[in-house]
C-alpha cells in the first residue's frame, strides 16, 4: 500500500519499475493528490496493469495496481510513526 502523494513521485525511486513489476500495489487516496497520482509517470507507465478498485488485487499476478478512493484524512504517516500511534494497544 502507498499513498497517492507517494505515487506522484514514485518514478524518482531507484528501480521503481522493478517494484511495480514485482508486487501488487494499492494506492490510497490522499488529500490533494488524486489527480496528480493518476497522471503520474508511474501510473501512466503501468496504466494497462491498473484494475478497477472493485476488483481484488489478490488473484492478479504482478504487475497490478489499483487506486482506492476512501474518506480523506490529512494525517501524516511520518507524524504517526514518530508518535508511535501505530503500536498495538494505543
């Protein structure tokens, strides 16, 4: 899983194409990043491998990805990790 804001710049990662060819990717909507994510270099490069959000990624061999719209939350994963909110029991 990755946020849409990350997909926007994913093509800057080392070996990003290998990552998308190797694992199924669910892209979660993020505030202000939906359109940019769908038009990103990675999304356009792998557009033929995109499945509808209604389809399950499981059962599809990579490369496969989907964009998932969900209630938007502006929380920063970096901040959540720094606070330790991800730990069980909190």
